[in-house]
């Protein structure tokens, strides 16, 4: 297998982000003005799988940059338990590639009837969710054919970054976003970091990060499960010390995501502690120390997606069609 759809789609990301930031600029500026006027008391994110992991990224981004509490919703509360939550003066952000899962659509209806202002980050602009929300931000990732999401996830993060930069009037972040496409191209052309030999016989591993590193660790762990068949779990490096660290003494493989932001020194101290207990450490590296700390996570993921495709192939798995998975999953 010389080239997979997953790899081809991951390679599209730099150009797609450039187009997205340009085409969504006016929309995000207008929406940011609306959100400042609404002045929400709290924000709720709704998503499944990869989209839910983007919601964790949104939580760190919005809480750190805007100081507004963010929580993740459980769609089954409305779709299965048929309960209504008071969302007065809340903004609810729905994140989905297709926007067609019944539980997500049911959650939109509940949120609207409960007084929330609803926003969708959506890749399929023909989705029924578009007609239910107050407004939507198109991801502009184009059709994603590989089962494992790559470009749609990264474009969700860049869309969130663009919206928050305008919402908070953060000129430095806005300026940094303009450099993101070139940074992603730099990553594409950088050396492979995760090597096939380290994963050939791997059955279990843990992915550790702190803050934004933890947010993308969730996505990394999911992809290792999806396309490589490796049982991978993600933890905040701080949370890992509260019990699970005992696994380190069993030579547990740990993938380290060391983002160089405000969390770096604390995370490094924790990782050194864990490694000293006998864990087998595999560390990714930030390609440039001067990257704006809010966009650094995307560069890690760009490199990871290209590396994990090679790892999957080396393990005899076609990453475009992992066993037992399909592109659109509908739940109630």
C-alpha cells in the first residue's frame, strides 16, 4: 500500500486551513460580535468521538482565553432519558462532521427550547442540523472519505481558534493563525517522529499531555485504537499520578505530548516522575519552540496523523477502512 486516502486527506490540511480562515473571516467576526453581546454565563459542547475531543480542546481554549465556564453535554440525557436542562443564557456548540446523528439533533431541539443560543461547527452544509441551530460555521474540509477523521478534526480546531481570537479581541492569536498553514506545511515536510518498530508488538499504551496536550491526547488515543488496533487510553499527566501511575512499573508504553505552553514545566516534571518508575517513554516533539502556544497542538496532530498511518500499515491494517467501523455512526 503506497498511499492511503487517510494520508492524502491529512496532506490537504495546510491548504484547507488557509482557505477556511480566509472564507470564514467575516462570518466569525460577525458571530464574535453577537457572542460578546449575548455575554453567556456558560458554554456547553456537544459531540461524539473525535468531535467530543474537539470539545475538550474548546473547553481549554475558551476557559483560558475568555474566562467562561465550558462543560460537555451528555446527549442521552435528552434522547434516552427525555430530560430537559435549563440552558438559559448559555451558548451550546454542536460539533459534528455530518450533523445527522439522531441524538445530536434531539439535543439541538432540547437546547433551543431551553433558551440556549446554538452554534454548529459542521462539515456537511446540507446537514439537517443547519436548519435547527441559530448559526453555523462551515469547516470547509471537503468530503472526507477515510473512516478515520483527520482533516475535519484539525479544521474544527482551527475554526474554534479563529472564532475565539475574534471573540476575545486577541490580536496576537489572530496573527498567529495566519502563520498556521505554513507551520502545518513545515510539519508535513519534517521527519517522522513515531517509528513503526516501536509499535509492531504493542498491545496497550497510555497517551499523556497537560491542558491542550491532554485535549489532543484523547484524539491520539482514539486513532491508535481505530486504525492500529492498539488499546490506548489518554490521561492528563497530572491525573495519571492519582492511581493509574502504578501501571508504569509494569513497563507500560507511554506516548508523551509535551506542548511548550504554560503547562510545560509541570508536565515535564510529571513525565520524569513516571519514566523513573519504569515506563517505556515515546515522546513527540514540537517542531518550533516559538509557535504560539494556542496553535501548537495542531502541529503535533498533523505529524501524528501522518505517522500513525505508517504504523497502521506496518501492523497489517488498512487505515482507510478499519475493521468494524463506518464513516457515519448514528446513535440515539
